[in-house]
C-alpha cells in the first residue's frame, strides 16, 4: 500500500501547480521508462474507457484515421488496436514518451510537438477522429488547443477527450473555463456535443469524464 501511495505521489508530481509546460514535458521524458508499470499499478482505466467510447461512436469504421493526442507511451492506441482500429498516428510534447511508443510500433506517424494555439504540421481535415486521454490536468493541455484539433479533424469527425472529472473543478485553468470554452465553440458552430459521460474508476477510485464532440466545420 505504501508503495502505491508513493507511485501516486510520483504521478501527481507531474501536475504540481507552478510547473511550466517545459518542466511538465521534461518530467514525462524522465518518467517514460516506468510510466506504464506505474499507471498499471495505479489502476488507470482511462485509456481503455476512452478507446471504447470512441469505438462506440465510430461504430465499426475500422479504417478511421485517428490521431492520439498527448499519446504518451501509447496506452490508448494499445486499446484501440485491441478493438481493431489500426490507422493511428501519435502526437505528444515528450520525445521520451514517444520513443517508448515507437519501440512498440503502435502508430504510423510520431509527431513530437506542443498542443496549444500554435499551428501543427498537419493538414486541414486530415483525421476522422482524435482520441485524447489524460492530457487535461494541471499544467498540461488547455482549451487553447481546441481550434487546432477542430481544424485537423474532418467535418463530421469526432473528438474524444477523457480526463479526471474532479479536475474540472480543482484545476484553476479549467474551473469555470474549460466547459464554457467548449460551449462557446458549439455556439460558434464549430462542433456539437455528442456525449458527456461520467465513467467510474477512471484513475484508481476516481471518476472520469468523457467528452465526445462531432466537428461541424
Ligand atoms: C498523463 S500522460 C497521458 C498519456 C496517454 N494519453 C495515456 O493516457 O497514458 C499526459 C501526456 O500529455 C503530454 N502533454 C502534456 N501537455 C502537453 C502539451 N501541451 N502538448 C503536447 N503534449 C502534452 C505529456 O508529454 C504526456 O505524455
């Protein structure tokens, strides 16, 4: 039990308030080798839940071109592959995490880049879907990346975002901001909400929330 609490503390140290984005990404570079073992010990079910939610809405379109956003070591891709989705690319700001994913041969393309307001090296309307799991937490991704995600997904395509539910309230950058930013994009006609589901045991005993959006433009 003490070991698990130490692992949990190590995981939370990636989300310390005040860390810069560069510090967060460096933390993952250093964690990469041990990440999967630690997250398995911590009963991290998010990647499976995210993959299953996306697969349900993709309803059998196994050829769908999917970008795993903040892909890390590829836990979400591993689940998508089990479900028969093989047309996968990865993007993450940590080269160390991507190197682990690469060693497993999970994706076609491995893009090391920062998700934010800046334009990515990806053409417009390129993907059928985005899967994004575990990337919305303290010091990680913010709502400023939504327009770029919408740009790279085809009209009619899907954006699936899975995160810890409590972070909507406990993370200052999200409290009263993240969901209003989603709604504002819906009001502008950029995407529409398909689902907002609470899932139990996303991380240890904690609930997750899975947002599913359909891109309109
Ligand atoms: C908790 S891990 C999640 C990895 C994987 N999706 C999973 O569920 O196991 C968070 C990942 O987000 C990446 N990340 C955080 N903020 C980012 C940003 N702004 N741009 C790109 N990657 C970012 C980190 O490098 C890390 O690999």
